[in-house]
């Protein structure tokens, strides 16, 4: 049975799901297309899920820039409620802009009423404690964009803390300045700086979060027979927060004697990944460094068109490509859907639909290897849906 929903931006989204008498589908999956090319790549995912025959109901939700402009909230509470009543979420892409630019695009009736833009994907991660960001970066043979064909790196990024905690000040409140001056002598350098000229973002790392992300990385390495886990931080300069990450990694590594723990600074890691990417298996780091290093790894294997992501908590998960919304391409079906299809594969893995996940990855690899159906970024002229349909034929 096909269910059709009208999407606010004017697109039509058609989702297929099974109804067997009065029986419910096995899974309820939140379907958040978001902005721009999010619509295009989610349609590609629909083609694949229909072909695979996953026993699921896909429930569309409102998220993204259109809802920020019209409601002052890019993640309406009705969408939060939807997420609470589903098993997991498949997410397309969102547009995100700086504070001042976002305010300019608000509906005139909402301006000056205290609305402040925030990233809905960051809000979802924090609200549902999707603490682990899993980003596989694998080179598929035949991709002309690969840096090398022997790269298979998995990045574990702590997903809820660090500079993304959202604890920021501008201008700096005088009471906060007084506390900082009292407890840290290095703040005296800024004592005579006008408070309106100081902006502060707090880098927050808790011991529990550090332990969780490092343990997740080691558990993954153990399950998938990876030889090493590399902790990527900057403890020689950011002594307290990076220092805590390193210390906890060393403790946890003792529980996994069969897996080597390597330590490196974030700046050196960028250099070594360009020089010898095949040397690395699993990388683990904090939120900001993870955001940076995962994009670097993605470029090694073809760019963001091949970069998928899982945001995973104890009892909920959201899966997405890591590219942006690319508004200029919206509705043109021009962009590479591979990242979205690989995110769908991660969702199938998480649902323990292992055979379907393996079949999908194998089909994606075959299409890349053949090189006959490929989008513009791979020097081809196939459309987003051409690629999805070709992958579906290989399943």
C-alpha cells in the first residue's frame, strides 16, 4: 500500500509499507527528509528499502529550515514526539546558518521575540542522548575519487559534549568573569578587556562520556577484528579535557589486550591520514575533533557523497549522510546518493537485519566497481535515482 504525504516545500514523498490484516509492521521508522537535497536522497533510500522489503512503517516528520522560518523552531515538538514513538530515524539533510543570518530569515511576525536558531540534528543528539557518532570511511574499488583503494577507517566521535554542548556567552556576564578570575590566573590577561568584546564557548568533557565513546570504539574493534584503536586528542595544549580523554582511553585499553591503543595529536593525525591512511583501523575522539577528522577521512574515500553516519544511543538511533542540504541542487536529482544508501545500510545493521545490510553494501560496491552508473562528482551524468535504481537491481 502506498501512502502519500504533502511535504511543506512542495515535494511529494511516496512511502510504501506493508499492512497484513490488522498486524503492525515490525518497525516504525521516523522519516525526516529535511531540506534541499535531503528530499532527493531520501527518495533514493525509499527505492532501496522498497526493493529490500523491510517490514517497516515510515512516518514523516517536520524538521529543518522551513519550520525555523515559519515557526521559529527547526525541530517542532510534534517531531520530538514522533521520534519518541518510533524505533529509529532515517534523516536526509538540513540547512544551517549562523545566528544573525538565521534571524533575518524569520517570518516578520516572529522577529524580535527571542527566537534563537539551533541545529536540529545537534538537538536530537542531545535530547535522545545519541552519544556515539559512528562514521565508516571505506574505499570501494573502482571509485575514481579514492585517495587509495585500501582505506577502511571507522571514526568514533563523542556526540553530545565538547564545544557542541552549547554553553556559550557573548557578551561575557560579569559574574562569570568574576568566577573565572578567581579560579584561573590566566584569565587575568583578559581582565581589562570589555565584557562585550569577549565571547566564551566551554569545552565540556565528562568522564562518563569519555569512557562510553572509548569503550564503544574498542567493542567495535573487538567485534570486527580490528587490530588498533587510535585516540585522537591534543593533551599537550588542551591539558584538562583532552587529558581526561587520554587517561580514560588508557584505562579501558587494558581490558582489551588483543587490541593496540595508539595515541596521536589531532594536528599530526591529519598529516598521517594523508600520508598513510591504510595504517589506521578505528579512530576515537571528542566531538569537535571528530567532526573535523571524519570529514578528512571521507575525502580520502571519495568525499561527502560517500560519507554515512550513525548517531547511536542506548535505545534509539538516527542515521544520515553527512553532507549538507546543497540548496542549489534541490529537486534536480543530481547529487550522489551513496552516502544516504550507506546510512540506510547502517540502519539495517542497527536493526540487526544483517543479511539485508550485507546485501545492500555488496550491491553498492558492485555499482561503484562497474562504473557505468555514476553521478557528476564521479565524472558521470547519471541522476540520483539512476544510481538508486541500479543498486536496487543488484540486490
